[in-house]
């Protein structure tokens, strides 16, 4: 599973949070999947968008990668661990907890509200995941 939420801005200056969820099916989950959003995103199975997709500026992103059958508490624990450690981490950052890999980053303009941005994108990720069952 690869679920991502990102704040985008279109050419008119309108901002929105878009989210997408992909599934990988029955695959042996490798230990290093940090590049999978670019190389193996999986099959798109759900999305939430309000602006035209494509051509927008990404202001922040939260990528969560885990096996399709990952328990919600595993993912939440990994997100909580990164949230707790976020003030000490570089921007952008990658954290691996068990089989869950998280990537998070913000544009410099959002650096001062990095924790709030993480919280908002985490809620969007959890909401989209919950609609998939």
C-alpha cells in the first residue's frame, strides 16, 4: 500500500490537499521501499482531489508505504513515532518503523508550521485509508 497526501497550489494560487491510495497486491515486502512512490507506486484504488490533477506546485507531502494488509495500529504507531521525533529531523525526512516507511517534507514557506502540516496530512491519510476498509 502506498497512500499519499499533499498540499498543492495551482497557478491561480488556490491551495488544496490531494490524497491518493495505491495497492500492491500479494508481493513480498522488501525492507527498503523509500523509492517505491517513484518506481513501484502500485495500482491506484482511491483518490480525493479538488483541483485539477497535474501541473500544481507541491507545498508538502506525506507518503506512507506498508504492505496492503498492514494493521491500522501499525501505521498509526509509525506516524506517531515520526510525529514525536519530527522536531529533531531534517526536512524532508524518511522514517522506517517495522514494515512501515514514511516520507514527509514541506516547502520552506511551511517550515514554521511543519508539525501542524504533518498532523493535517496524517488525518487525510487516515481518512482515506479508512474508506478502503
